[in-house]
């Protein structure tokens, strides 16, 4: 019998268009997941630390979003992982989305072909 993935956890912001695409994809493929809206429910340091350790803070911090772009230049200067995590804790809208926890590893962002490869082949 093939190994089954644990129940997935999808992190993001409910109103985000990319999140809606990821949720629709998961629903259409019958893949169960728990949704965590980090804009309304917050996010803890441990999750951000783990995601940054796995992917690099440069991937997890959404520097293209309006929340980051509105920061003062001194807040954006000389970023490192600790400072990036502090920014994301203070304003979770700066976290790249979605983050999908697969149990032991994560996918960041939504690309249908990556979800297809990583999720349907393992089930």
C-alpha cells in the first residue's frame, strides 16, 4: 500500500487570489487540508523559523507585496532572517502565500504543476 501523506495544513490569507486558486485546486482534487488564516489567527515564531530554515527568508518574505513596499526604507534595509521574521510576525500579510505543510516539508507559493507532482503522485 502506498505511503499516505498526513493531513495537510494550508497557511495564508482567506481573501488572497492565489490562496483561492490553491484552495480550489485542493478541493477539486479531493485533498483534505486544514486552513490557517494568518491574517486573522496570527502566526507563531516557530512556523516562520522552520519555513525560513527550509526555504530561506528571502523566499518566505513577500517583498513584492504592498505591505512590504509601504515600509520605511530603514525597515527594509539590512534585512537578515531574524529581522525578516520580526517583520512577518508584526504584519503577517508580508508572508508569501500559500504555504502548504506536507508533514516534514512545505511548498511555498502556488503552481498547479508542482501541486500535481507533489500531491497526487504521493496519494
